[in-house]
């Protein structure tokens, strides 16, 4: 499963042979491992904040501090005696620095535009996931070098779930939870963005565009239903899936029931305005009974439509706010439960 950042295993080492070094191979290994223990913890805290809703730009000072910390840790490692394992630690620190600097520079730029479209949001989430994969691969390379070093120095590494440090366990849980969240979020976000297009068209009173975007909204909601069926639950927890399903149900209803009422209102408004323009363009003496009847009929229909329109807009806004709050609470509960 993709991890947000590399799992650092503080290996238990058992000396099986004497060393000619003043510092034993085990002591050397532990010294190198300890050299990046603190920066691992701080990196975890940063990435946890970024992946769980905090805007990266709002905590940019944290990243800058991390980059300085990686530089400082590398200086400390360079003071340790030379070995193949030391080279692997330096390579690992360099890769972490590169990802946090170069990859997250790009992620920061993508963050500004991610919400403009589904494709941009998907690319933004995948960029963060890819950055995590790079960090994970970097540490896998380090672990391989550690095993080679241990083998060359007759050191037995005790490796297993029971000896993983607390941060590593948190990293595994959070990364796994994040992959599932991203999948559900994108299912929800696609019709979410489509609704925004429909509402924008509504604000511009572009009725043709409202109809087109509303139809697409219904199609995307149906598409989302199918994807949710295949998404499954997360360790038996269906909260995210349920919250997304409620949103999709709302969007489907908007497409089939709510936006048609809104379109009908604007059509009646247009009819009324034409009738009003027609009757105002004529003097009272030149107005026919048909002109008057048409105007009165259009006026009555428009007034009724105004009331229906206002009720519909208010109910849509209320339900949207309820769903938004429910979604945020569900997401917060999800991460608090499954990423700690």
C-alpha cells in the first residue's frame, strides 16, 4: 500500500562477532539510524497536516524548517566514520530533501489551482501520493543497504511488526487511510465541481448553460454511484462512503427536480418581461384585450414561480450546507480514528 513517507524501522541488532573497530558495527548502525530519527518524526507531522486538509502554503514555514533540519542532519552524518551504510544514509537524506524541496514546490503551485477542475484536483492528489512513494522507495533502498551491512558484519537484524517504532506504525495506518480517502473524495468531488459550474451559470442567468451543466451533474452522480458500489468500506467503516452517497443523491435530485424548477422560473420570467415590454410599448388606447390578458397571465405565472424559486433555492442551500458539515465531520472522524 502506498505510504505517505518512508517507514523507519529502528532495528534491534544482536552482535554475533567481535569487531576490530573502536566502535562496533552495531553501535555504528545505531548511531546512523538515530541520526535521522528526529527529522523522521517532524516530517511525519508535516505530511500528516498537508494530507489531512491543511493548506501547504499555510504551514510553509514548517517545510522550510524541515529542509534546514535535513541539511543539519546530513552535516552530522558526514562527521560519522565512513561506511557503506553511511553512504546509504546520506543518499536517503538527500532524497528526502529533494522530495520536500522540488516535489513540494510543484505541489504548492498545484494547490492554488486544484479546485478549478476535477482533472486538476486528481493531479494534485496524485502528486502528493507520488511524493510519498518516492520517500518510501528511498527508505526501502536504505533498508536494503542496512541488510547488506548487517550481513557483511555478521549482525542479525530482528525485523517485524512488533519492533516497529510508534511513528512507523502511524505512518502505515495514515498512508493506507489516505489512499482510501482520496478514492472516495474524487468520487464526491467530480459532481461537486459540476454543480459549481451549474450554479455559476445560474448566477450569470445563462439558462442554456444551466440545463447543460445540470444534465452533466446527473450523469456524474450516476457515475459516482457505480464507483461507490465498487469502493467497498475501510476496515468495515462505511462512514465516508455513506457521506459521499448522500451528496450524490442530493446532486441527482438537483439535476432531475431542482434545476428544472429553476429553469422554469427563468423561462416564465422571460415570458413576463416580454409581455411587460409589449404592453408598455403601447398606449392604453392601443392595447388590445389579448395584450392585457397575456400580460396578466404572464404576471400571475411569474409571481407564482418567484415563490417556488425562492423556496427551492433556500431548500437547496440548506441541504447543501447540512451535507457539507456532515462530510467535514465524517472526514475528521475518519482520520482521527484510522490514521493515529
